[in-house]
């Protein structure tokens, strides 16, 4: 393991149910940067852009919470 690997932030899967992850994303929206996060996020699905994929997950999360619905289209699109 190289020295740089020891200094890298750990990689975790973004979980929209985790309040800390949602707060990190809110900070990203506010600042336009991930530098304030103490982890690096990855997604379990293949998507072109991290912030776009997180936005979709957040939209589904809040729609389910507010309207008590489940989305019909849960397919994952690979680009």
C-alpha cells in the first residue's frame, strides 16, 4: 500500500437513508465541492455522473417519504 492510499478518504456507497450522507450532499450543492466530506462516495449502479445519480436517489427518497409512494421505474440505466 502506497503512502497516498493511506491519506485518501475512505470510499463508501452513497446511502440516501443515511442522514450524514444527505448532509454531505447538501454541502456539495451549497459549495460545488466534495472537499468538505470526510469520505468519497461511489454508487452501486453505473452512472455517468455522481451528483446526477445522487440527485435521482434523493428525489426518490423524498418522494417516497412525502407522498408514501414507490417509484414504478426502478431500472438502472448503464451509459
